[in-house]
C-alpha cells in the first residue's frame, strides 16, 4: 500500500493586532508555546519527531538565525530534533506543510512538524530589504537580469492588488462589501465558539483581535485609497498581525506505531509561478492545476480558504474558478483575522481542518498568493 501523509494535529495562537497583546512576545517564545501545545494535544513522543519545518518571512533580528531551530529548542524538544526555516513569502508555512508531507510520502521521514510565525509588530514587512538598503546594499531586484526582463517598473503587492482590481473590473464598493462580510463572518464564528478548539492561549490572548464589530459600509467608504486614484484602501487589505501556528504530519506507519489520530489526509499538493508584476494571481492557476491532478471536482469541495491578502485577490479567484462564495472563507479571512505572514499558511490549514471535522466536509482546499508571483494550493481529505 502506498504511503500516505496525515495531519494529526493543528493548533494556533490567536492572531494579534499590530501593537496588541502579542506584540511584546518574542517570536521564538510565541512559536514555542504553539509547538508545545501541538505535542501535548497529539500525545506524540518528542523523541519521534524527525524535523521542524518553520515558515518565517522577516528573517532578521528576533526572527533571524534559523528561527525554526531556536523555536524547537525553546519549546523543550530534544536536541536531536533539527529545524529549518522556510521563506516562500506569504505561503511559507503552507510550503512547510508541503515539504513535511513530501518527506513523509517519500519514506525518508515519519513525523514532521510544519508551521510558522511572524511578529510583525517587532519585524515590519520588508525589514530585511530596508535594512540592507540603509546599509548601502543593492536591492534584491537590482540585478541586470531582472532589469532586462522587467525593467524598472514598480513591483509591489499594493500595485499588484490594484492591477488585479482593474483587470477584473472590481469596483471599490464591491470590494468594500466583501471586506465587510469578512468581518461579519469572523465575528459570527467567534460568537459561536468555532475558533476556540484550534487556539492556545498565549500571553492571555485566546481570541483573534482583528475582527471589528464597529466596521460599517459608511466607514469603509470614507477611507482614502492607498494610491492616488486607486480603488484599494487599508480596509481592503490584510491586517498587519502577530501569530503562529503548527501542524503535525505523520506517515501511515507512524500513525499506527505512535497511536496518533489523523484529522485529514494531504490529498494533493501543487505550487505554481505566476506573473510577478500582478504578483497575487497565482492561486488561480494553482487551483486549476490542483483540481486537474486530484481528479476531485470543484463542486465536491466543502470549503475553501483563499488568503485575503487584498479583497481583489479572492474576488478575482472566485470570478475565474466559479467557486461558491458562501463556501469561500466562511469564517472570515485575513482582512478580518489578520495575516502574520510566515504563520498564515498553517493558520489557514488549522482553521480549515477544524471546520472540515466540525461540519463533516470530505474535502477542503487551501491556496495563497505569494510575493514574487507564486501560489501554493493544497487539497485535504477528511479521515
């Protein structure tokens, strides 16, 4: 029988606002708290762990020097358990999951932690680039090969999100309605207690700080655009956040040997490149590739997690895929819940798997746009 990769544990911190309850927590301590809880909940013997794969985008300052290894040691794991830190931009911890599942499927490892962290209150977005520029270093896209291919045009997620809104003719009012619904869905899930089982209290925070009950259509309409003449405002973008999440991936033999309880099987995984100028459209071709490889029809998938980097991203994805909007980010997304870069992929998986089990959904799909024009997509099957 072919080897399979199972997610046997999924836990996260609450997501804190910039300057909020988690802003003073060292990223390693935040990750360690989640990692300890993962070990406790699954009952896995720490000596059985083969590796810790940890996503983190801002690998500077408190998140530098291979934060995966430091986090594993800070969590009290045996010194023999290694760790490595992954940067696939916003998809870093979803890529950590893919690498963990691939290791299990290949038979080279049996029990692997996949997760990630970002404390953006301490390490702002693009910190490594900005620090380098301050010290007189070249820009990451300052080479001649890049210039010959893409020139000196602006390359940023903000411009990409605006270009997507233009290309798919998404009116500002429609994006504001989407953002308002994201907050409403997150607040309903909080009130129902749907997030409670997936969150471990860290620093006294056990509820996501991002959802805003006072958000109204009038307030959203009053905001200035991020760029002159643009359609996007800060309220139509993911929140700057602090958070961590961790998953435990195990092989079939490890599940049996260690008495682990699978949540879901990693059914199919893909990663796909896309236009680096538009940057954030990768989930569209990645989803098409995933559906083709999996053989699972779109209408058989119970719910979708499509990271809300900006409102235009999931709205363009919905327009191209024809997926049901009601099944897409049904508990709200990063516009309401926040986006702690390196931790978001694992956070989305955690929320998706808990929902699949709670509602008896056989299949769930997750995809994320990523800096540089890329996207991971993952299909899970309930077991």
